C-alpha cells in the first residue's frame, strides 16, 4: 500500500470541511475539559491541604 492510498480517506469527499471541523471542535472540547479538571483538582488539593494544616496548629 502506497502513502497516497493510505491517506486517501483524508479528503472525505465533499464533506471534508464538516468532518475536520467536527474533529477539531471535539478535540478542543476534550482538551479544555481535561485541562480545567486538572486545574480544579490541583486547586482542591491545595485548599484541602491548607484547611487541614491549619486545624493541626
């Protein structure tokens, strides 16, 4: 199988713009959710650490 045959699915006919924009929007959405969840997790850990370190003092 040549490279041209391997990548022949990329244009998706006349629906290429719709398909690739849908993939792009989905990727951006998932990446944003992942980054925000990670950020919220770190903030929560810091807040809990501060809360429980003050109680022991």
